[in-house]
C-alpha cells in the first residue's frame, strides 16, 4: 500500500496545509560497500510515489543501459547520478534526496561506503537525527560497518536503525538475522548506542521497507518506514540553554536594528533578559521576527531576527544567551577532528577556525590521541599529525576566547571547521569534547567515560594492540 496522500487529488489546499505542518526527519544511510544503501533510498522514493513521470521514464532507460538489477528497475540510479558512480556501481559523493509521507517529511543523505570517502560520510551525518546502518546479510558486521557506527556515535546521533539487507539471498533466514543482530548489539553497547532497531529487509524487492513482508512471518517488529515515521527526535533538542549565534545585523533604516540567525538551542521569548557573549553586556528581548512576521517565542532550528531594548554592541560571531545561565568561556579545548584534506595536519601550524558564526585563528598544539577509523585502534598521546580521513583527539588553542561547550550536549555550538589560511579550503570538521586548562606541565589529564568505553572496546576486541587501561 502506497504512502501517497489521497488529498493531492481531492483537496490540494488541505494537502498543502497538512504538508506544511508536518515535522522533518533528517537521516542517512551508511555501511560497507555494496550493502544496498542507494537501492534502499530508491525503494523509499519509489514506494512513496513521489518520483516524477519523466524521472521514472529516464530510470527505465537508464536501467536497461546501466542497471545492475537484471530485468527489474535499478533503483540505485535514482541517487547515484555521477557518471563515475554509475560506471562503477558505487556511491562517491553524498547525495541528498527528499520525500514525504502522510505523517512526516524526510531528507535523506546517501553516504558512500568506501574507506577513502569516509570524510563524505562524516559530512553527511553531521546534520542528521538518525542513521540507517546497512548490513549485507551474507557478510555480517564488517570493518566498514564498525567504522561508520563509530562515527555515528562520535557525532552524537541518538537513533540507529540496523537494516539487515539482501535477506532474499539467504532465504529470509531468521537465524542469520538473529546472529547479525546479536553481533551488532555488542558493538552498539560498547559504542554507547542506546536506541537501536533491527529490521530484516530486501531493498531490491521491498520486503519490510514500506510494507510488511510475507517472507518473514517470524519478524514481529515494525517496517523501516514505520520506524522512520514514529521515531521521536524533537525530545533530542536542547530547549533549556539558549544559544543564538548572530549571523547578520539587519539595519534597513534608522528605526530598526535586528540580529539575524538560526536558534541553535533553547527557547527565546519576548521580555527575556539576555547576555551577549563574549562581551557580557545584557539587555532584554524587545521583539522576535520570522518570515511570517512578529512572534512571541522561537524554538531550536527557527530562523529569526531578534531586536533588543538597548543599543548593545553586537556583531556577527557574537552569541546571545540567557543572562542567568552564562556558558563557559575559554580559548583552549580538546576536540575530535575528522581530517578531510590530503595534506596532513601539522601540529603548531596556524589554521582558521569557524566555530558557530565566529571566525578566528587557532593552533593545534598536539594530537592527544589518534583513532584509526579502519580498525578503531587507538594511539594514546600520538605526537604526529593526522592524515586524510583520520580522526584524532586534539589540543586546540584559539587566539581569542569563545564559548566552549561539549558537542554531545550542545551540537549547535560545540562544532567547528578548520580552514587552511593559504588556500581557504576546509581541512577538518571538529567536535568539542571538553575545555582544557593548564595541567602544570605534567601532561596528566582526566579521561571521559566515552574514552574509557572506547578503550575498553578496543582492548576486548583487539587485545593484540596492547592498549593500556584508562
């Protein structure tokens, strides 16, 4: 049964009104090469009947010429649009697609599975609420499955769906499904992934994707579509701590001065007493405006313009917070870096850093710990740089004080990018873990619970690496 709305034909205005008020879920598909990520997205688009007729006609022609699904439609071609992707039958760049059901709107990021495109996967995951980890039922949990799951946990995604694909090639075996689910559950516990769902699917045939399959009577859980429609992501938002990065100062005339941006977290209302960081100046919210006009309050994710009672000096890069809940300031922190450039990180070299809307300079003092994303092997107190696609915990020191907040609790303000000042190329994405203070020169630092869990995971699964307990 299709998820297309009947209101499109009977009452287009009612359909548009319903569509406008639906919430949005951003999710990605990730996993190893040839696990069926692009085919799954193609199946979701096809079964939701939101493919235009000319696109469908082109898909038929492309399937005959370049398809890998025999006589059936090769649905992967809907998202694998690059010529090199179609020639090789792989995903290289992140492809974003949109579809909708009666209950929710969706934006999907189809991420590549190859090791050399790990940076693309991390980029696609950075804006998502949920990850669909694809696993080939014939191969089980592979190194690439572990790598992408680690990045998902690092980026703080709270919801994971493990789609065990190609069940038709293992005769829809319940034993195979249970064994893979048990293997991944061990990994999920070690990485701290709590909300995990397991679904046996065949993306090619549509089993348990939108409709329940007759081939898996032993499976009593929800279909993939039902999980995507029902998962609660609004409660993941931080509505307590107001964080409003100022992106632009709007001054159309002498009677109006507004501060524009997207509300990263918290709720702002008229009359709230706010402070400007880093200056610390205070004022009260006079008005809140969005694209429809003036409103009484705004929520995380809203693009708004805020006006204040007082003429406070505010510019791009400043942060508005509640005056009774000031965040920590500092110019040095430990952060995980996902290195995205072929030229390796050079400790001691100056880089540009964009944290929130503030652009300034920084130095990477040292790589405190490097993590091999292929094997999850850790190198405590690594002193070298980071190569392409490498992940490391680094000591970052800025040229000025900024708001320092951990990424897991404050994803809107705890992330940043590094910029090569010579080429203006983005070389790394970063996630703040904690503020750093002087250790008195003895090099001693406190390990977090997440670090201990990851270290324990590596020691238990790869004892030959000899990682010391922390």
